[in-house]
């Protein structure tokens, strides 16, 4: 079993829909990252969380440390949101190294 | 946000040659950088941790003589793929750790290496 699990693996949505991507982890962490990777390959860091909730534009990220679970929400989705979304955790036992989930491939149709 | 650049973005080389990839932090000093490899439709795999002024720390299974890492300054780390083979063809991504108040990793845009 992977230490970081994401669901769903693939997601197709219609433009305007509310989207949720989930991330569960089984290790103690000091921080959790949500990353976005577009088809060209470049990775953008969306959020870094250690507790609570963060919002940036149409994106919201939450984390529940007790339940070892985080969610990324996209409101009013748009085709330009189509990308792979990756959850990564900084394990307490691994210093600054990140452990990555397998990613969620999102396609938003117009 | 902070910017990390990689050069080149794409490179094609012949088997047996060496290729150098540069990773630069443009607006912060990075004592630690990470090198990742990504195969199609797979997640990132950490290859090594690059520390300024000291030897890199390689992950298990990564050949240190094949993937040479040099972190000679606080803003530059290089990855050299030596004696490249077609199986080294991949997408290589670096990240740089900003130990400022945000304490966050910033990723480079990646380098696509094709070995013919």
C-alpha cells in the first residue's frame, strides 16, 4: 500500500462543476503539498498545508491531521484547470524529502 | 512565488554521450535542491538530494557514477547524465528548498531528455 493515496485517479467534469480530489496518507507528516502538473510537464505548487484550510482564487485546500486526510476543491471548474493534481507529504522522519501520491488526472470539458 | 529555472528544457543526445542539466533558483538561495525523474503517466521519483558545498545523497537504486550531481553555489545545481543510454530517456525535474519563513519547495519546469 502506498504511503500517499489519491482518489480518484481520473476525473472528468463539465465546465462549472465543483471538483474534489482526495488525499490520504499513513505516515506522520510535517506538511502536505498540493501540486499541479500541466501536459507540458512543469509543476506548480498550489498549496502547502500543515493544518486547517487555505484558499487561493477558486482553489481551496483542507487538511485533517487527526484523520490523515486532505482535500483539494476547485469551484466553478474551467477547461484550463485540466491537469494532473499531485498530493505530496513531507514526512517527519524524512527531513525535507517529499513522498508523492500517484496523481489525479483531471479533464474539464467545455 | 519563487522561481526555479532549468536548462535546457529539451535535449536530444546520442548514446554514449553525456548531458548536463542545470537547475537555478532565481530569487532565493537554496542550500538544498532535489532531482526527480518522471516516467510517462507516473509520479515523480526522487533521485538525489543536492546539498550546497557537500556531496549529494542518492536514493537507493540510483547510480551515483551515472548521475553526477554538483551543487557548487547557493543558486545552482547540475545533474550530468554520463554515458547516456536510451533507457535514460525521461523527464527530469528539480526543486529548490527555500528555507525562508515559508519553508517551501519550488519546482523547475523540467527537462525532457531523449537518448537516441
